[in-house]
């Protein structure tokens, strides 16, 4: 064999080896970010049940977890009676509805929008930020500009009911978060409350599709009567949502400031990485908030929800009343999380 031929053969074998190695490396990464092949979707609060049902239609048909969670999040975002997410959400103290949302998959791809106005489905804008831009987060005017450039339509998100509640709140203008107010509102107790303040919260959805890919989505109108420009935990990767396909996913609901300062959802995922099961990991993250200031913690609510890559789930909250919804091939149910204070 000529030297030249030998050289070409060796080079070809080398190139094929490199290609094979690349492929196997990609396969290893993919494998690492995949969990169980049994689809599952879980979400915060009892109103998550309807969102799960929508997500499930895609999951059960073999669809992608990110598409499924996006569709699930659309349910509360479009519901004018849900005054803590999307259309009909309570406005800030200036009467403007401003929305926060983010989305993430198990390979750490993520997108986020904050303080977005006039767009009913911020979760879909966040998804496009993830898929179409080199960035993770767009805020305010820039986020709106990006949404409009991508075909989203401007809408008035302030419903008469939320405007009325805001005007009522203006009479005292007192900002005082009320524990689990979102849940009470959903259960129809809202009329028993004074003109305000009504408060949180957020829907966070976590899921695994039939390929084992993990994902998460989080969307909210944030704290009612917040200062203009205030951004909560929900659009912040690591605070309101975190997903790592090697371990699992977590999301939060409640007073966002407390979740931001403890990097709450990231903390939960890292605790699962250390071997804590989902409920224990959520409990430890709650304890960090409580231990910082136990007296203060008596007056505020935060709940964490987690899913590991095997499909095990769990939740924990500072106070009673934090509910979450679960849907998989065997069950569809609403559960109440255990809490630090009973
Ligand atoms: N957890 C939602 C917020 O604080 O805005």
C-alpha cells in the first residue's frame, strides 16, 4: 500500500472515530438529561388541574414536554377569573397588568420575560426567547417589542373585575400580603375579603414527556398592587423555576422576594442532587426562608413543588393551604403540601 493511500485510510478512520465519539458524547448528554419514559405533569395549586389536563393531551400523544407545558400554562393565562395569572391578573399600584414568565428544559435551555404588558401569553414569548434569541431574559418594552415582532397581538389585560378591585385597593393603598390568598380567591372566598390586598400567585408546571425529556414553565401576574417595575421570582431562572435533566425540576409559588434571595428552585434541585427526595428537598428550601427570620415567616407564604427525573414528586410550604395538582398515566389528583407551621 502506498504511503499516500495508507495516510488517507488512517485519516478516514480517525475522522470516523471523532464523529463516532461526538455522536456518543451527544448521546450520553441526552441520556443524562432524560428521566422516566412515563409522562407526568404536576403544577402548583388546585387550578393547576385544568392546566395539567391540557398539557396531558400533548404528553399522552407523544409530544414534547415544552410544548405540553406551554399549552398547559395557556389555560390560567387566558382565564379572566384567575386574577393571579395572565389576562385578568391584578395590576400593579399604577393600574397596569405586568406579567412574568419563564420556561426551561432539562438541557438547561431557557427563556424568560419580565414586566411584559399587553400580551396574554407571556409563556409563549418566553419560549420564543429561548428558541430564537441568544439571550435568556427580555424585560418590559424590549420584551413587548420582541413579542409584537413575532406576531403576538396587543390586548387590554385589565378586566373590569380587576380594575374594580384595584380602585378599591387605592382607597387605602396598603400593601400587605395575605397568606394563600390565591387559593381562597379561587375557592370563591374572595368576596369575604376586604377590598384588598389580594395577592399571589403563580402557576408553575413541571413535566416529563415520553422520551424522558424534562421541562418546566412558570407564569404569573405577580404580586397584586406591586410597585411599578417590580419583578418577582417567577421569571428568574433558579428562583421561580429550575430544571436539570440529570436530577429533576422545581418551581415555587408565594412571596417572590423570599424565593429570589434563597435561589429557591435551584436550591431544591441541588438538594435533590445531594440525595434528598422531592418533598425533603422542598422542606429544606422552606427552612432556609423560615430560619432567616422566623417571625417574618409567620406572615408570609412560600411553597415549593419538585419532580425528580424518575417521576417522583413532592411539595412543602411555610404554611398550610398550598395545594398542587398531579397528572400521570395512573392518577389525576389535587394534594395539599405539608407545611412548616401547621
Ligand atoms: N411568586 C410570584 C411573585 O412573587 O411575583
